[in-house]
């Protein structure tokens, strides 16, 4: 309502307002949109623990196919190419696995290098009692010094004007992985692309 009525002011009284007023309306609408995004992301973060679904058999290949469907427009717009090896069936909360893969792949596309189309590859490897999933991109990379910090809520390495976002996505990923008894981390060098890893304990 705040955004709609502010925009309505601009439209209905547009002729009586000067350029500054229109600029201020733009800032107000932008601020409200950001507040909405922040509230939605915070809700998603708080619900990982309280509104989690049952643990069931989760075919990660099927989960990925749905995620790629949802991200279709962004993938097309960025001319991104997402490839994957065969992915295993694990046990867990399918809705949360969807959110996890979606956040990681959306980031891999968003933090792209301007001159190279995003390439993202997913794979999984069985390591002892667990599966390690790997999401590798060819984007801007992350200075190893900040590799732990990015999983903390609201921690971002870039200005919002450079790359939009609330800084909650990876904190949600960490909470989801830890609810399943796994770990998440990143390996990267600045400018070299990033590789995110997460483990999910074996179903048995
Ligand atoms: P947001 O995407 O809203 O900024 P996230 O919690 O998803 O928040 O990510 C936190 C920060 O980690 C990002 O702001 C960015 O600096 C860094 N980051 C995340 N994913 C990637 C990636 N694939 N490549 C480079 N940097 C990344």
C-alpha cells in the first residue's frame, strides 16, 4: 500500500510536482520494495527451523529440474548455462532442498563476471557416510578471507547498487544444511569463480 499510494501521488499530481519530488517518490518506492524483500527473506530465514517439512526421499535431480524452471527467466536473461552430473536421492525436506539449490544457483548467476556468460555446474560425490554436493561457477569469486563471513546473516561483500540483495540467502542455506546435519562452505579465489560445497548425511 505504501508503494502503491506513493506512486499514485506521483501519477495523479505529477504535473504539480517538480523533478525533485519525482525523484523522492522514486526513492520512497524503492525503499518500500527493499523493505518487502527484506521481510520476505527474514520470514524465510526464521521459518527454516519452525516451519520445516518432514524428511522424505528427495531425488535431487528432480529438485534441480524444478529450480531451473523457476530460474528460467533469469537463466535466459543472463545467457547462463547450467549443467549437472547425475544427482543422488537423499533424505530430507524437499522444499528446503529446493530453496537451497535455488539460492546457490541464483547467486552463481547474479555474481557473474560482466564479460563472460555464467557457467554453473552441479555434481555430487559420495564421501563416507554422506553426500557432498558441489555447485561451481565461473563468476567474480570470493576472497578466501571472507569465505566464512558470507554465511552470516546480512553480510555482503558488495554495494547494493552493484549487485542487489538482502544478504540473507546464504544464511538460509546454512540453516537448511545444518537442520539436515550437514555442513556448507566455499572455496574460491577472487576473480576465479566460486565453488560451494554442502554435505547431506546418507539416508541410511
Ligand atoms: P545476497 O545475494 O542477498 O547478497 P547472500 O547471503 O546470498 O546474500 O550472499 C552473501 C554474499 O556472498 C554476497 O553479497 C556476495 O558478496 C557473496 N556471494 C554469494 N554467492 C556468491 C557467488 N556465487 N560468487 C561470488 N560471491 C558470492
